[in-house]
C-alpha cells in the first residue's frame, strides 16, 4: 500500500508584512450561505479502495461515503490508532464553536461527510511537514473528502496529534497555512525548522487576520508551492490582501456552533409509487416514483434503489441486479447539485425516465437521512412488469415482441414530462407526488399497502392513466 502524504506541507510569506489587521465582520462562504457539516472519525476498521477503482466513478477524487480514497494505490482495511478515542474528544471540543458534527458513527453512504483516518504507523518516506494528508477544499467543497494523519514522516517528528487533525480539518475546509503562532494552521519557514511548532501546539482556530504562507516543496526544500485556493476565498474576512482569518473562515463556511443534538429523522411529505404487489402493463400503466421530504434542520439526503434478477448483466447494474439514484454520488445516477454545498431538498427527489423495463418482478426502495444520520424506515414496494400482450396504438392489434423496444436497460434517463415515443415507461419530473391527511410514522416511513397507513400514498397500479403511444 502506498499513501501520499505530501499534500499538506510551507513557507515564504504570500501576504503583507507588519502588524496583523483586525478581522472584519464574518461573512458566509464565498459561493453559498453557511451550512453545517459532518466530520467522521473512524474508530473501527474501514475498508478502503483507490479512487480509480471506486464502484461509482468519482473522477479520481475521494468519496468518504463509498470508502474511495484518492491517496491509495491499492485496497486496504484501515485500522485506526490506539489514541483515536482521545483524539475524538479533543476534536469535539476544538470544533464546538462551529456548525460541525464530530462523530464516530458512520453516516449512510448517500450522506456527504468528511472522514478522518488516524494512523498509528509512521509514513517514513513521506516528506510532509505536518504529518497530514489532506487536500485543500477551497470553500469547503466537496464535503466528502478523506484526510489522514500519521505519527511521523521524514520531515515531521512527534507531532501534536490534535493539532495535526485540526490541520487536516482546516485543509478540507479550504484553510491554508499562515504565520500566526496561535493558530493550528501556523507554519514556519525552512530556516526555522519548517512546518508547525510541535513544541508549542495550539488547538484553537485564531480569530485574527494573519499572513498566508506557501508550503515547502516536497521535492526541493529551497522552493515553495503556490497557494491552492484563489485569494478571494481567504481575504473575505480581512481587509488586507494576502491575509486569512481561520476562525471567521470556518464560521462563514459552517455557521456557528455548538452542534445541537438531533434525533428526529426526515419526514416524507409526499410520495408517488406503484401499489405494493401490483402488476403493470408497460404500455398501459404509468410507472412513477417521486418523493418530497423535509427535515427540521433543512437538509435531506436520499437513495432510490431498483432491484430485479432480470436486470443482472445490464449496463450500470451490479451483480445483485441493483441500480440506484442518490445524493453524494453514491450511485451511478446522482441528484445533480444546482446549489452548494448540498442538493436542495426543495427540488424533490424524483426518479426520472425509465426507457424500458424487461418483464419481471421488481423491488424499489427509498432511503433517506438527515445530516445527523437519522434515517427513515425504508419504504419498499414490490411490483411486476408483465409481458406485453397488445399494442394499444397498433392498428393491427398484433402481439408485441419485447425485443422491439428501443432500449433493454433500466437507464435512469434525463428528466422529462413526455412519454416514451417508443412505448417505454417514462416518468416526468413534475410535481406528481401527492400527500394525504395522515401523519408520519415514528421512523419517518410510509405504509404503502392498499390500506393506506401513516401517509396516504399516491399509489399507481393497473388501471392508471396510460402514457401516450404512437
């Protein structure tokens, strides 16, 4: 296994010299309003894959939810260091001023969260001066990255583990190093030893403007590497160019803390699904899945999963006959971000067009969670797509051969309100969900039986409005 630990390194002032300026009023993140986040600290073994082998392509980047790590060359089962529990407590205290949930409970894979790996073995060939491997996430985007800290490298000896972890968190949050000795992001020049001053550790993000510094080049210590983020991401909270304020930057990104404990799952406000146990004619019955969910803290994350043995071997379907659509790029089909940093639940959670479904038995499952990891009781409906027997629009009335369909896979195609011109099953992206007069269940789930239940579900089976046919 090879893990790169040269991502966070320093020195050469990139800002102005002289006295530090007083901070300006805190602002929101550059590209969005402040939004809370989850920082998961792995306290149990975790299976990891190189990002290049991720089951869902991440374009070479991390995805903590799927355990896909861009720093790995081969798969590994990561075992946390013995001091991880102590570190978890320290991180919770240090990040209390911000809207950040520090947790050792891993959220579902469709929930965006950052992951910290606390390694017990030194990386002797690494040239990192911070004992930290963490990409710099400008403006704290994306929010599903993986960071790692180690107890030593070729240029880092006896680090303060908590400060090292805060450097990792700061980097993922878009902070870069500075010349403030009271800030965890403090970084000395090569003449002074390079990197943090481990003899005088600091674990509180400073609320003062300080000069940005460039990290020491991993290959040539006489050189420095340029800053990773445009200066506009740093100077929003300081009047002088080339300066940064770590505390105000984190406030603008995550909002103010402390994190308020939340044990309430999201609520399903409206749901459109086929009637559980129904049999569908692909030319007469509309197959539609749509959901509207809300949460008292604003953010909701979702995964729809369609499964059938008849799907095995088709594109984008796994060995168990599953294909899914989710938030956090946990599925081949994703709920596209139109706002940052998360998908906007006000847009709803529709499953777009099914071009065709082969005849067979199917199960569709809806899962949902809030940012705290509170999940609904999964909603599952089973239905059967029958072999087509007639073509309602065919003037001959001849039986239809399923091979005449234009597509044989259950691709979640583009959202559309138009019916499939070739007779495939389509689902629009309108407001088709409907709610009844009942309340939600304790787990946020929905009874999809014919008797109704906690929520009156708009269920569709045989006899539904037929899509148009040529």
